[in-house]
């Protein structure tokens, strides 16, 4: 990404929300052939959050945005654009962005949803940056929000233990100080990944029917082992690539902010970059894989704990269904 604009896009506020209800590993032990020990050792997950069955993804996104707006101390009417990374929109249409615009009374904003599965936040952030660089948008909200409990088969031990519900949001604004902000992004897709990680039902290929319900096609399917191997390689490679391309050494990186799908993938990524684990943002142990939510929730929590400082280099990295993957380099601006 070569930015020829007279300014950069910088993150100026963060916010997040996770539901109150905690589901620990023991919950699954009660009815599935699994164990707390297996889940912890194979994934790094101890517990995750679950939204009420009748409450949609937009509820969490609204809470995350309200948190962000409060942190920035601005009015919602100042927002120009809302981009929502999600695979669990409230409904196929209208977009969740439209629902957020209405519920938040963001009277001057337009918006859209962007589907890139676990890379939803990274892809949305990279997209939002372009609107800021063009000079046409001054305040853009990017939300990563997913209610994975709505598409998880609670009888499938291969997948149900992995996922959680949550949302995180960032605000992007222009800065004339080109040293700060979103400095670079590398984004990739490989459509060959479809067969290993997908949800086949509900779209135009397999519209909802009794048959799609019976075949459980409205749930996440994952060939964990194949995806694991690809994720380790791709996420580690792209994180290393963005670091070297920008002449940033591992010592200069304040935080790796990886998608939180599996602790072993995260460790491999940090090792490849030569980064110690104390410089890796983590929330997988308490929230599991919240898909588009993992990265912005991490950043928001660490910021709220006072752990992110102006001038810090952050490398955000993700890998997910598609396949989709990528990295973003940020120099923290506030
Ligand atoms: O976020 C999007 C991208 N997704 C990812 O990056 C996830 C990538 N994949 C993974 O994280 C891992 O592959 C999993 C955590 C999903 C699975 O771990 P694994 O070490 O790859 O296990 P496996 O799939 O190779 O399964 C090993 C064994 C199997 O039994 P057999 O065939 O060896 O008898 C599974 O049936 O573990 C079994 N197993 C379980 N056992 C207890 C699978 N799930 C469970 C479970 N509890 N929940």
C-alpha cells in the first residue's frame, strides 16, 4: 500500500463489548465427548461468551460503538461511514451497517457490511483507510462483530468449543503527521480454501429448506487440521513480510495482534517474527474465537488497561475462511 495522500488514516478511539454470559469448558464436558484439558491444551481456550439466543449481532456492535464514541468524546452525528466486518449479520439484508446507522441515529453516516470471515476486521480496516486517504471521509467507524453461537453446531465437538460472541470497534481519522496511523497493509485471498472452512446453507447456492436444515448446512464446517496448517504458514508469513517490507525489527514491534483462533497458531506466528509472547495481545483464553471481533476487542482491552502508548508499532494479522488473510502495520497515534 503506497499512500500518496497528503495525510494518513489513524486510529483515534477504540471500544468493545462482550456478552455477560460465560461458557466454560466444563459446560461441554457435560454432554460431549471432550474435556477441559483437551480444549485448553489444543486451543488455549478456557471460556467464551454467549449472547442470548434472541439478541442479534447488531446489539454487540452498538455497545462497542457507544463505548468508542464515549472514549472519543464526539457526537454520533460526526460519523461519515460505518463498515461492519461480520459473517453473522442480523439478516442477509438490510446490512447490519444500516441497522447500526438507524439504532445509533448516525444521521450523517452511510455504511456497508464486508464479509471476509476471520479477516473481516482487517479487510474492513484496510477498506476504511482508503476512504480517509481520498479525503472524502473524516470519521469512519470500523466494527468487527460476530455472534458465532448463532452458526455453531453445539453437537459438533470439532467446532462448537472454538467460538464465542463479541464485538470491537475503532475510529479512523486523518492526520497530517504521516509518521503515524495505518502505515501498510498486505491482504490476500485463496478461494481454494472454501472446501475446508465454510457454511454452505442459506445463500443462493443452497437456499434455506428442510433439507438444508436436516443436513446442518447452516452451521460452520471446518476441517481443522488442514486449516490449522494453512493458518500457521500464512499468518506467520504475512506478519513477517509486513515487518521486513517496512524495515521494522522485532525489537521495534510493541505488539503482535493476531486473530485468536488457536494459541498454537499464535505462538508459531510470534516465533516466526522473533517476538516474545509478552508482546502478543491475547484474549483467546477468555473469549475463544470471536471471528471478526478478536483483533479489535484485543486492541480495545489493552488500550483501556493503559498498555498501548503513542508511538507503539502494532502488527495486526489474521487468517480465516476463504481463505482470507493479511497483516496491517499501525503506528499508534494517541
Ligand atoms: O478462525 C478461522 C481459522 N481457523 C483456524 O485457524 C482453526 C485451525 N484449526 C485448529 O485450531 C485445530 O485444528 C483444532 C483446534 C480445530 C483441532 O485441533 P487438532 O490438534 O488439529 O485436532 P484434530 O482435528 O487433528 O483432532 C485430533 C483428535 C481427533 O480424534 P482422532 O481422529 O485422532 O481420534 C478429533 O476427533 O481430537 C479429536 N477432537 C476432539 N477431542 C476432544 C476434535 N475435537 C475435539 C474435542 N474434544 N473438542
